[in-house]
């Protein structure tokens, strides 16, 4: 049981209750942003892997020749050396996905996905901030 | 008697095909190339059912060299039908593999045959076929990165192509020696020395 280790202040979040919640678009095996579920769905060797925006730190994009690379960084412990962690974790001793990088020749679409992730992250962060201020 | 399922994919191939099942075995035929992947009854050892990106997957374990075949594109309603066909024709139980949709980026890794599986709350989140790993790296004792083989040329850049994952990085704090006694103060400013 990791209950005792559960980080203080960690707030439970969940993308989908079950497989039926997945949007149709995952069939395309492409990175997809599901705004309604506040989730980015990653295609990983045939699996549809949802990652909630809360677990996402940021995204970056760069072009190299014919390809565009999209990298998504995730919240993990041990990233703020010397600083106090402000993101609590349910199980800090678990194995974390720290980042994934995708490649596509469709730079336009990756541009869009990058913008959608960045905007969704901004939106959710702002809302959390407002909630905190209201609570104070 | 043969039962046919339309619109089925073989492995991660982008081509649709027809999947047929009969007492003699199973066969998948590519709609475009007419290429056939046939699995005779004597080869079939086990079967699994799981949700993947392209709806549901039938995974069939083969006797030969611990190989297996994946067929994607089945519908939820196909499960019962498929389960009874597999039992009737091959005496094989269609086991259900639970998949996580929680949206968490933490869990545990587990080596399962030729795959590295990532489990969230003990359910599969995804599998990484190790034969596709081109390179791996360990940085700072707690970070493991895996790079995947990718096609060199963008020739197959069809409009229907999926996104290629080229790299994944894991943070593995468990590989670090834990100091269970005093955790206050030891978490920040970890030094590299042992």
C-alpha cells in the first residue's frame, strides 16, 4: 500500500472512467487533445494512452528537415533541484514517464497540437490559481 | 463453418483486412495486397482481449518461439462471439487484459516477454516492444531513456500515417538507494556521490 506515502495535498484526478470514454479520434494513432476530458491522448505502439493535463508540465516543438518533433514533458519528482517541490505526488517512489517525443511530417498539425496543449495547460493552471485565491 | 470479421488490422499495419476463424485455424487477409497471415489450429496456445487505440485487440499466443499475433479493430460486441469461437474451435479461453485510462504518468514497469509494460494501478497502460528499441541511456542514475527505430525517409508520409514515437524518458527513483529513516532534508539537494 502506498496510502501512507501519499503526498500531502495531492489532488486526485482521472481522465476516463473506462475505455468507453475514449474519443473516436484515437483510432488515427495520432496525438490528440481531448479538451472536454482535459487530457492528451498519446499513441504508443497501438495503445491509446491518456495523460491528464495536470500531469503535463509543458510541450515543445521543433523542426528538423522534413520532420517536426513534438516533445511533451510531464510532472515528476526530482526536477526542481534545491527548490521546494510545489507539486505533490500520490506516490513519489513510483516510476514516472518524464517525457515523450513524437515525429511527424505534418508540421502544421503538430503546430496545432502544441498550441492546444499549451492553451489547455494555461487554462487549467489559471483556474486552479483562482480556486486557491478564493479559498484563501 | 467459417466466421468472418471485416475491417480488422494486423499488428500496427495501416491496412485493413478480413479476419476469418474456423476449426482449422485463423487467417487474416489484407484487403489491398491480398497477403494472408494464417495461423493453423496446432499453433494456437492462448488468446487475450484488450482495448487499444483501434478499438479492441485480439492477441494470439503461438507455440512457435513464443511468438504472437495482434489483430486490432474488433468491436466491444465481438468479445462474446470471439470467446465462444475460440473455445469451440481451439479450446482456448479468451482472457481479458485490463487497460488503464486514468491519465496518470506514474506506475510501474514490468518486463513481459518481449515487451516492457507500463502499469498504472496494476493495469496495463501501454507496452513497448523491446525489439524496436534502437538505443537506451541512463542519465543521473534515475532517468532512463529509450529511443525507437524510425523509418529514415519520410516517404511513407501518407495522410493516414500515425505519429511516430521516437523517444520516451522514465524517472525511476526506485533505483536510488532509499534512506527510510530520515527523509526530511535528504530529498532536496541530492548529491551524486554514493
